[in-house]
C-alpha cells in the first residue's frame, strides 16, 4: 500500500512541475494551473487512504473551514488588493508548516539530532514566514504605515536573536529534543524576527519581500518534508523555494540593489534620502483639453502605469482611452517596469483585468530602444521608475536603477495627484523637462475626462 | 536505512531546486503575479502533513488543536491559492478573444 502512495506522490510532483512549465505562456497558463491543482487533489486523496489516519472528524472540520475561507477570499478580493492577498496566503502556508512540524515532534519525539534540527528549522522558517507575511499584509493594505520603520540597534538586535536561535537549536538537539523550553523560545524568537525583519521594508520594496516570503513558505514546506520524511513535500517545497528566490533576484536587479540593501537599508525613509541639488526649471501644467489635442494628433502612444494607477483603480479607464486612441489610428503600447506596483507582475494583472490584450504589454527592454519614436508617453501614477536621474545623476539615491526612458518620447504627459515625491523621497527630474507636461488630478477622473473629450 | 533515506531526500531536494530555477526563469514577467500565487498554492502541499496531524486520533489536546489549525491554514492556502490564480489567468486575453 505504501508503495502506491509513493507512486501517487510522484505523479503529483510531476503535475506540479508540468503545471509550472505551462505557466511560461499565457495561452497554456490556465491549463497548467488546473494540472497543478489536480496534482494537489491526488496528493490529498492518497494521503487520506493512509493507515495512520484514524479520525476523520477533525479532518472534515478543518477542510470545510479552510475551503470556505479560501474560496471566499479568492472570489471576493479585488484585483488591486492582490498583493495583500498573496501575502496572507503565504502566511497561511508558513503557519501550516510550522504547526505540522510542531505536532510531529509532540506525537513522535525522537532523540535523533538530525530529526530535531529539521523540526526546529521547519518551525523557524514557518514562523518567520507567518509573522513576516502578516506585517507585509498590514503594510500593503494600509493598516500599518508603509514607510520603513527603523530604530537604533535594529541590526545588532536581529543578529543577537539569530545567534540565540542557533545556540538554542544546538542545545535542543544535544539534549535529544527533550527540552521544550528551548523549543518554545525558538518559536517565540522566530515569530518576533518575522516582524523585525519586515518592518524596515518600505512600500515600493514590497515586490522583493513578497517574492522572498513566497520562497520562505516553500522552504518551510521543504523542511517539514524532511521532518516527516515525505518526498512530495521536499520536491514541492524546493520548487517553490527556488521560484521565490528567482523572482527576488529579478526584482532586486530591476532596482539595481542587492537583496541585503533592500532588507536592511530602510530605503525611502527620511534618513536615507540625501538632500540633492534642487532641480532647475519649472513644471508646466496642462489641461485635459490640451492633452486631448496632443493625443488626437499622436500616431504612437506609450502608457507607463505605476502604483498610482492601482490606487486610483484607473485600469479600466486606461483601457477605454487606449481603445479610443487605437480607433483613432494610433499605435498604443503599455510599457511595464518590472517593479511597478507592489508585487511582481502587479500592473500586468490589473491591465489584464481591464481586458487589455497581453500582446500590447511591452517590457522595459523592448520599449526603451523605440521610445524616441513615441509621440506621447502617458505616465499614470508612476514616479521613480521613469526618473531620468537614475541614468544621469550619479548623486541620486536611485542612480543605476534601470528605468523606462519616458523622457526620450516627443511629449511626456505625467498624470499625478500633486507634486509629492515618489517612494524614494526624491524630486523627479522628468517633471522639469522641456517636453514634459503635468496633468494634475485623480488619474481615473482625468482619464474619464479625456475619454469624454474624444466622444464629445 | 535511515541514512539512505536522508541522502535520497537531499538528492531530490537538490534536483528539484535546480529544476525549479530552470522552470521559473522561463516564465515571462507578465505572468509573475499568477506565478507567485500559483507556486504559493503549491507550497500548500504541507496539507499532506496537516491531514496526517489532524487525523492522528491522538488524545493530546494541544496536538489536536495544532493539527486542526494546521489543516485549516493549509486548506486556505491550497483552495484560495488555486482559485485566485485561476481567476487571474482567466483574465489574460489575446487580442480578439471574446469574454
């Protein structure tokens, strides 16, 4: 019987692998997700056939409660709130791994060093993922302030706590896993560390931390796999762990910063934003009517969305304007910066929700070489990712970050609520350019105003 | 036997991590959000352990609660993760696709 379970687990792992493979194209992605889900269903069914399961009452309660919560959350969440949703799901995965390892240690304690070490590693990563994700969720949903939270001695404190965890783990294993006080302290410290390592991360660095927490949740499952000696957990956990690490790297690269810098520098807080030279020149506001005249004459339009588009829920209005411009004979492209928004691919999902065909979404590397041929570049709620200072001003805190070179377009229209600076807390040199015009106001209302101009 | 099993587990850990790196680097940035929520749902595989924990029939009260909460958390992760990923992927349309 046990062999059959192992064979079924192998099939599940295969389904996950091919499911992820099919995610490499939007055409097959949905099928891939279904395949992956059926692999999960198979794993669950064969686990229920396991002889070790004696009591189904609690299983029914747990599965029903979890399904109701999960399904409701998945159906009701707004697409603009997707980053916080993913953070919460990450957290629940971490919590599950932590509790499974804890329960395994209670039910079948073992004096073996390796077994006890994996239990603690699993508990540690799971707890870190859990509280880290809760903090990330709080920041993303605006329930906690989004700016970095720093206090003196933060780094030494974290270091001391990590050393304490290492010391206690060694002591716990040396004592044959019998000393539960050590266990509880490690659990508490790990929960605390999840909070302490996430609060210094600022809003716009969230794509990195979400990807990293995703990786942690996989590694936690993997460690639990070692605790339970279960191959499907190990395979799957390491797949997800690797996936999160790759995404983390991509996000860091897109900001030209190391992971260490993202995690520890408190970027965007008042102390790190050095005073820079005042930018010479003045900004030139433009009215909706004049913008309409410019757009009507444009043959080529590039739209650069940012987090502000998500805040204003302007994605549908953006697409409506895009369609009108196309009907008017213009070529419309949507240029997406890898770290625009609050999670990897955030803008793509929002525009997909508004029915923008994915062929029209172009990556930074593809739009920059042709930016000079663009008549009007429309910037909607983006700031730092189009700041030419990143390329031109070595004293700028964001110097070296790859940007969408909007300033090279013939005309740049910046839609913005006010002159407030972006996440990095610096002035945007783009706004002061000769070819830039500022269109102030709520992005959605302004876009609707432009649509009305075209229709009227 | 025990050592053989562990070496075997480390072996598949190594291979799947390499496979993961290869697979994920081929996912286009357009699909990064569904990739995250989808891989997140996959990491809910801890549900396998949670089922064993919740169904152990133990008399230990704390163990029971740990198992139950683990199962709820893992089920939320799996069900919510897959459904929300499907909801997002459904929206990715080509030009000319009808809704």
